[in-house]
């Protein structure tokens, strides 16, 4: 990728840290969501996210958008982030309100042409230098083209668990070319079936949707005004309360009134100024134990085993012990994960059944283990 020199503008990072991933139960639960867990790397998912951003952002320009339920845990895990940079939602309302709240909260500190980048808190990224190159390019496009920019990952396989973005092959006139990796988006597609995912791969003009967004402050505010006018009106009211006693009360009242909206559905699929930076760094949203098995380094029998485990004659398994001793022999294609109070055993090709377990616990009201 062509490396571009970042223009002299202010920039800020918003880390969206409010969701859960029930597919990674029992390690990820409502009180200890995926972003706080130690899955891959030296730290928790959110700690690793912050570390990746530090070479490109000052600590004072990194903001965490979380929720009241896990705010104290986030503060504990990120002692280097000033507490005033941790923004808390009363409860989740989707990525659109999350970003609207953050931009409202930091608005006085940043000029209209400041570049703001939004990141999921619980994704896995390798090739960090290539990741930074993509950010630099995306920031230049957002600043100069006044567009909404997202990072699209060149797909390595016909994945059915990711969203896709279709891009134009030739978006610009020769004199307008920004970089060979920048395209206009044409279509946002949700998780496809296997046949559709293969067609997306074969076409060559689809990329994975990374969920990373880049824009100028004035551009995203105008997008809310145009596509989510109710949100824009409510958060304009909230802006007057930032730093005042009634801020939290006003925020909670607003969250009860607004709809649950995602940026993809509410803004990006409607806007005509959405650019995609085709990126080559290794990326995953770590949405299942099978995905983790795919990424980790495995032994000669395609097993990944960690913790206090005695494994004999097993093949193609993912086994992780939190504390207890696990003895296992003569099996294949299994996922076995334990936590302090729960144990998951399932076939690797039946990962969707983990959600069925969660649904079962909800029906039976055994929510203590969720």
C-alpha cells in the first residue's frame, strides 16, 4: 500500500466498547464481555486495541465509549486512559447512538475539520504497520474528500460470518485518483450463505466490512442531520449539558427515546460519499471459537491446547482450561472451554449451537452462568 503523509489536522480515536459476544461463552458473559477477556495476545481485547492505536494517536485523544454496567472494569483495565476520556452509555443502543454520543461529548475539543476514527474494541489485527498505513490513507481521504471512509479487508476465504462491502473497480477519473487502494462503495451486504460468499470471493469486488470508520467531525454531524434527524436533534440538546450536573439524567432520557440503530444501516447504506480503503492487514472479529482455532498456532494434529490439560490421541480440537484439570483422549473436532463456573463442549462444525445454549439458559432463567 502506498504510504501517505498525514495532513496537519487534529484527530481522535473512539473505541466502541459496549457489546458482548455470546458465541465465545463461557469466557465471554454479560458481566465479562469479550472486550475484557484475554483471548489472544498479551492483554485483554480492549487493552490490545489501545496498544495498536498508540503509535498513531496521543493517549489524550483516545476515548472509550462503554456502558454503566462495565465502566469500572474498563477503567481498571485501562489505567493510562484519563477517566474523563471514558464515556458511558446508560445501556446499549447500537453503533449510531454510540458514535453520536462520543462526537457530542468531545465536540468542544475538536474543530469541524478534525478527523475522528471509530474502532471496535474486540477485534484481532496483525500486520500493525499495514494497519497504520491504512489509517493514514483513510484519514487523508476523509480530510480532503470530506467523505465517510471505512476500511475493507481483502477477503482470504468465502467467510459466511462477516459482512461485505461491494466496491467500484474504477471510481475516479485519472486526475482524481487518490490511491490505488481507495474505492467508492456500492453495496453493503450482511452475512451471506456459503454459495453467496463464494460468489463474492470470485467477483473480486467485495471486501470484508471491518467496522472501522473514519470521517471529519463536520461530515459525520451532517450525516446524522440528514439520515438520523431525530438523533441529531436529541444530541444537540445533550451537547448543552456536557460537563453539567444533569448530563447523565438527560442522556438516559434520550436513550429511552431513540431507536437502536447501526451506522451501517442508518447512514453508510444511504450516503453517497462512502469511500473504502482496501486493506491487506490480517483481521478478524473473533466471533466464534472456531475462528480462534483458525488463527492460533496449532500442533501437527491441528490441535490448540492451553492450560492444565492432558490430551492423548486427539485431532483438530481447541481445548482451553481456565483453572481445572481437563483430561481428554481419543476425540476429534471438538471445542472444550472452561471458565470459573461453566464448561462448554461442542463440535467445531456446530458452533451455532452455542447460541442455542444461551437461549436455553434464558428460557430456564439460569442467567447466573451467562
